[in-house]
């Protein structure tokens, strides 16, 4: 497996503005020992994302979603999805098919999904399932992070595929006790 500077092992933190203040979420994830933590602020201006990222300057392994140039400017890793363009520095990439996994270029890690049905983000892709996830892990040659519909009840099936990590959004931030869910998913 390729070198993993983010040290992805277990829960991959997602601080998502859809569910409230992503700075508060990122700090909670970091306090619980989760790394990396991705700052995902869909629809925010670059200036607003920059301000949030700067407020998280003490968070190790902060990943900035969608904004490759900003991530490079701040010395962080970017996470790029479909249509986010070329990377300008260290980055992870969202993938949905084995072809995308095979052609992901120099991405440090790959997000793969949605593994299960999810209402958190419209991806345009049907659930990929754990069998395809396991195949993605086999061919990736770098860490793979599962995403999409992951929760405590299906985590064992996800882990059995050999993924380096699992990104969870809805199950954590819709909970009345996010810290308890973070701890149950830690890995």
C-alpha cells in the first residue's frame, strides 16, 4: 500500500456545514482523537472556507473539501470530487467505480461510495455495496475510505473489506449524542 501521510485508520472525520457549524464539529472530532478531519462546506465562498480552516489551524491532518488551491495555500490536503478539477497539491479523490479507482492519478487516498443508500449527499450513484468496495480496496494501491450510509449497524461489514477508514456524516451529526456515536465508530 502507498505511503499514507494522513495516517488514515478507522473513522475519517467529516465536519459538514449541512449539519451545523463545521468548526465546532471538527474540534469535537479532533478532541475525540479522530484524524484526518475533512472540512466540507458546500456552497460556501472560498473566503468563508478559508476563515473556517484558519480557525482549525491546531487540528492535525485537516483536509479541505473542493478547494485545491486553498488547501495548497494553507499547507493542507484537498479532497476532490467529480467535477472539482485537477489537483494543485496533495489530495484525496472521490471515486464511485473501479475505473475511477484505477485512474485516480496521484491521489494520496480514495473515497469510495456510496457504499449504502444515503440521504446526506446526492451523489448521482446508486449504492455500490461492500463487494465492490472490497474490490476497490484490492485494486487501489493506496488507502481507501468508505463513505455513504455507514453507521454502527453496518460497520463490521465495511471493516471486513479491508478499508483503511470510513467516513460518516449523518449517523453522527443527526444524533442527539454525537460524541457517543463517534466513539462507537472510532475503530
